[in-house]
């Protein structure tokens, strides 16, 4: 049965944003209807700047109230709608919040990786991502989710994190997941989880390729080369 929410919910979104995806995943887990309203972050409309103090997606419009910051949105949804995704015990909940923050930090590292302007910078970020994956391997249990059988907010955070690697691995094998069976199994599990799948649409891989190609970074050049040898699909969404 769908959870009750009497006020209409609008998720102000960007098609590639991993922070938006985590909010969309939580909304789907809660079974509440919501409208997704995409904005162009390169030309932010006035109505968006009026409701997003930091000029970032996501924003959740709850009637007249605009809630910004994805972790806050996820926590609000979890407090107000069943089923509860956070654990009951405060200490366990604190641990989950900490790993959500770890996920946000990893997204920043992924950003530094795809924006790196020289080979040394890229190598440093590859090493950092690899270290983060090893840290995850050390804390994961038997699965299939972060905390066992139940899907949690930590899973909602990491579904979009792992999604990047579907496209990144087309470009080059960076060895991020080598010898890390628990992370690999978690990644596979999240990739097939219905709410994680539903958080993006079919345009996502090509839009991400286009976005990465336009970074003017080392990775952008690697994509160009991969395209030349037909290792990644050629077609741009805008073509
Ligand atoms: N801490 C924020 C990060 C959100 C964020 O960085 N969103 C990006 C898109 S993925 C954005 O809106 N960037 C536009 C900008 O910074 O101008 C959250 O968790 O909601």
C-alpha cells in the first residue's frame, strides 16, 4: 500500500544529478506520487534560484515549502513516510548517516576524477576512488544491501554513485573494483533494484558520456580516443 502524503511533492531535478537520484529513490521506496521538474543548471531560471538558496538540485517542494540539500530531503521523507529506511537504534542510525556522508564525499572525488586536467591529477583521483572502494569492502557485511536484507538510505546514496561506473568502465578499466567481491555484489544488487533503476531514464548513459566529453579534462580526451576506436557509442544526444 502506498504511503500517505497529503501535500503535492515536486522534485526539482537535473537529469544527471546523483543527489537528485537519491531523493527520487527514496520517494519511490515510499510509494508516493511526485512530479519531477528538470532544470537547466547552465541557465538557472529565476523560479529555481528563488527556491534553491545554493542554486543546486535537488529541491523538494512540499506545498509552499522548499527543502534543499539531498540528505535533508531523504531524512525528511524517511521521518514522514512509511516504510522507515533508517535503522531504529540511534547508534546504528548515526552510522548510516556517516556512510551517507561518505557517499557524498565519494561523489566529490568522482567529480575531481572526471575534471582532472593532467595525468598526475587523474592518477591521484583514481587512487583515491580505489581507496574508498577498499574502505567500503571492509565495512560491508553479507549483503545483499548495506545493512543486510533491508534497503536503507545508504543504499539510496550508493545506487547513483555506482551508476557512474557503467559509463566510466566503457572508457578504460581503472581497476576500481578488482578483488573487492562485496562491493561488486552490492553494486550489482543496487543496479537491479527497482527504485534505483527508476531514478534515471534511458537517456542517462549518453547524456553522461556527452557531459564527460565536454569537461575538457584528461578523461574527456580518453573518451574521444575510445570513440575513435568505437569502444563507446558515438552518437550525441544532441546530434
Ligand atoms: N550538497 C548538495 C549537492 C547538490 C549538488 O551538488 N547538485 C549539483 C548537481 S548534481 C548542482 O546543482 N550543481 C549546480 C551548481 O553548483 O551550480 C546536496 O546533497 O543536495
